[in-house]
């Protein structure tokens, strides 16, 4: 009967990480005890030979981009170290033994990715007015290849809604015609074959239009009260100035009246020529509001002060 090499593999798809290693694991079986000839290729438009060996002994020279990164095992498995994005693709292994009629083949797919860094939700404003046109959330992250995006509302996957619009890559969420029910916590999850990242939630606050009117009217009232208070603070000072001016005018009028009265009283004082010559008397109205009488009496000089008058006139008896 015809015999050949049988190759099995525990996995058909391997997810690798940039900078780390990936094991392309296979196992072959054969009735022959001879060493197998193993050939690994990376399938492209033109296949690229990764390594060829007899048993674990490499035949020929390795390509520069695989040098020091290749290791073969006796069962035919291949270990690729320090993975690069260019290593991604479909790998095919062929194992043949001289005594066997048929060559065994197997393919394994390898993906190589950069881990996702922690994403964050970017939004122009965390407050929005009810029934406004729209607001937009952007799920942003610095690193990561082949990202896929999922949006969460209140910690749960976002339900389908005609008002919820997603960009083709689902990275940007736009909510049109905002309703009060859109007031919630929003976050995004970013995944790729090797990692996952979830953003911190962002609280979106939706205000009712009536609330806006209340806020605006309250602000207007506050401004009006402030203006009235300022005006009220200035008015007393103006009144006070006018009051002082009025008091001064009244004081002058009062003193004029007193001056006339005092003149009249002085004219009515009894005069004896001899006594007046010996005892002259002067009447002063002083600036410090004091009337001072000075007279010569037999007992000596006598002075009398009367307060609260203004100096206007010096009166001397004739």
C-alpha cells in the first residue's frame, strides 16, 4: 500500500505579539525511521522560504530578516522569536521522507499585533441641551493594531437606535436629537486579537430647555439686583453732600438774621455820654460762633462769651 507522511497541528491560528515569540506547532508521523526533510514557507504572491532542514539541521543560508530568530524542533515545529509585523501571514510546512511516497503538508495562520493602550473618550462638551442637533463622542487610543470598537452606555453595550450613528470603523459615536434619556455614563472598549482596553466613563449631562430658561432668568435677576445695590450705595453719598450744603446755607441765613437782631439790640442800649466814654463796650461776633462782650467796670475788666454764632460784624457804640 501507498504510504506517506501525516502532519497534524493543535491550532490553525496563532496570535502573536510584536517583540515576543510564536510557536508554529506541528506533529508528523511516518513508518520510516529516516530523518525528515522539513521546509517552512511564508505564503505570498511569491512564496518566501523561511527555513529548510534535514531533521533539525538547517540547510543553506537563512534570510537576513530571519537570522537569529529561527529554531526548529524534531517534530517539525518552528519557533519564531522577536516577532515583527511583517511576520504576519500564512505559513506552510512540508515534511517528506525518502522512503515515503507522499509528502505531508500543513498550513498555520499567524497574526502579529501591537497591544491596545488604554483608550479615552473625547467629547467637546460634557453638557448638552435637550433636543439639540447632536453631540459626538470619539474613542481615542495611542497604540494598538487592528482595533475594533464597542460603545457602552451605563456599563452596558449600546442598543441599536436610529439616533445613534457610528462611523464606519465605529470609533466615533454621534447621537442626534438629544433626549433626556441620553443623560448617562459613556465608555468605549477597544479590542484586537491579543489585547483589550476600556476607557474611563464620561458623564454626559442633558439639560431640559425649561432649565435653561430658569438659569438665564436667575442670572438676569441677579444682575438686576447687583445694579440696584450699586446704585443704592451711591445715592446716600450724593444726598449727604447736598444736605451739608443746605445746612451751611441755613447757618449763614440764621447768622444774618441774628446779626440784624443784634444790631437792633445794640441801637436800643441806653447811652450816657460820660459813662460810654469811660466804659467803652465792643461787641464781636466771632468765627468760632462766640459773641464776646468786653466792658470796663469799677471792679475791673469783665468778659462774657456767648457761643454758637458766626463772625460777621464788629459793632462799636458811637
